[in-house]
């Protein structure tokens, strides 16, 4: 029971850090912030799973990373929609995906800041949201000239994943 309270307090501390950061009350917040939204029209279909990326936002603004347990200097946010055009339920994990830039690779989105919460898609249905990837290596938004995103999906009871890989998405 004591372990539960300690774990709950840790989660609560992280939540408070994120809330304080997003409300701008975090005193360590850098005054040097910059962001740019890139319109993207990337549509891919793999095994009757359709993915569509419509926007990518690059920010030079401190963002809390629960994985690193600290603020990082920036982030990339990917707006993603996934549609199931097949007959079987799909399980997909883009929030656990890998984002690559010229300077670094980030394994997994920040779950507390991302809005891509679903992983199951029934036939004919879609899920969508934004995945926030905190960046450790960014000095200015223009440093990020391209991104690449990959993640795993499973069809029905299959145990062999389908890997989605966007290839390089040039940001212009």
C-alpha cells in the first residue's frame, strides 16, 4: 500500500510539473521561444491501414520529458490520423514510435503532452491526435529541416507487426 502512495505522489509531482510548465508559471521557462507549423500532406497505406500526417510543429520552447525527468529545450509535434480500411481490428502504437531528425532520435512521444490516446481501431473507423516528441538537441527551429517517424501496428491477432515508416519528411 505504501508503494502505491509513493507511485501516486511521483505521478502527481510529474503532473504538477507539466501543469506549471504549460501555464507559464515555471520560473525556469526560457524567454527565448520560437515555433513554426509546417503543413504536410503525407498519406500512406499499408495492409489496409491508412495513415495521414497533416501538420508538424517544431518548437524551441522548454518541454518537460517524463522519460528524462527534466525540461528539454524543444519538441516536434506530429498531427496524425490512422484509418482502418480492413476487416479486422487494428492495434497501433504511434505514441511509442521513433522520431528521427538530423541531430537525434527520440524513442516514444511524451504521453502527458500528447493527445494520441487510442491504440485500437475497429474496421472502418479512424483515430487521430497529436504526438509530442521532446528534443534534446535543438538551438533554433530552423535546425530541424526534416523528420522521419516510424511505429508498429498489428492486424487482428497477428503477432508480426506492420512497420510504418514515413521516410524523410522535408519541412519547408
